C-alpha cells in the first residue's frame, strides 16, 4: 500500500488528515499503538489546533495549515477554524457533517461555530 492510500484509509477510520501526516501518530503506530505519542495535542473539538504537529504540511503551506480540510484532506476549503495556536480549514462536507452541525453529542449550532471561531473561507 502506498502512503497516500494508507492516509486515505486512516482518515476513513476516523483519524484526521492532519494526524495522518504527523510524525507523532506514525511513531505511535510504529510502537504498536493506534494513538499519537504527543501529549496535549488535538483538534478543534479539544479546543486545539494540533499544537504538537510535526510533519510536511507545515513546510508546504506554513503555520496555518489552511490548504486542506483538517478532517479529510480535501483542498476545496469552505470554512476556517480559528484555534489558539493556528488556523485550520474545513471542506463543506465536514462543515455540514454531524461533528459540526448534526445530531451527535459533539454537534455545534451556527452560533456555537461562531463562538469557537469557525467562519467562511474567503476563497
């Protein structure tokens, strides 16, 4: 399996695209764990912007990691998520997904999205 296929597979299992491109997740997998080895790291649902991310995305697009949806990697970004340490991006599918607006316990209303800093991308 080539790396892009493995990253796609991992995103389908629920890992974020950002995590799939992070050395900390791969170090955990190499040690036989399904988890990242970084302490105090996570995405917007944890109130963070992947502060311990180590990987190629920062080198390609700078500190903001706004070139791709942080969930799936789609480059058709429609919304930006402002976190304490960086901006992240969402595609329309994942903005509309249950994590942000649906029926799960983690769902967010439009007002809550505004409060946690999710807005329309300018592109």
